């Protein structure tokens, strides 16, 4: 399927949205995962330490992506009037050898993770900036299996 992600056009057989260590994940990470699950109307896979939702349709991905953005914009708006400024951005990660496989021998994939920033401080206070990586929530864009290893 061909999808658009932050201005990048990607060709991927499927996308997996994951929540790792659900018992340790933040409320924001849980909210993100639940909104994807709700908007995609797909059953989730649950292991002891990871929950996953597999998306294989561009429309489903678009709905999931919009749900993620709505949650993050709502999180930003929660700080309105409190003297706090909140922002977020995607971080991309991937690794591949010469043949397109990662360090575990699986086809190379691209991972998307979120980093949120909270800025505090007023006119008479020093500014405090805190970056937090949402390590419990991630989006995996699968690569095509080529049969070469």
C-alpha cells in the first residue's frame, strides 16, 4: 500500500502500531494506542509485554494517523492558560545491511517514535525545557520481503 506520512510517500505492505510494556506506559501513550484501536476498528494482538495493531489499508492508516494527531493536539491544548507550552515531533529510526535486513535478520523497517516537549517558565522565571521520548508507543512501517539474505 502507498501511504503519506509527514510529507513522505512510503510503499509498505503493512503498518504496525505498538504499545510496549503497557503497565509502564504513560497515560498519553495509552491514549494514543486506544484512539488508533478505536478508529481502525481492528482487533489488537496482546502479548505479555506488547500490544499491536496491524494496518493493511491506506484508509485505515489515514484514520489512525488523524487519531494520533487529534490526541497530540488535545494534549497541547490541555496546557493552554497554564504558562506551559507543549509541542511534539516524530523521530524516525531504522537500520539495514547491504541486502536490506536489520540486525536481527528481518527485512529492514522504518520506525516512527514520538518526542514531546514541555516548556515551563514565565516572564520573571528562567525557562525550563523538558524533552520526553514516548518510548512505549511506536509505529512500524514494514519493508518488503525480498528473499535475499
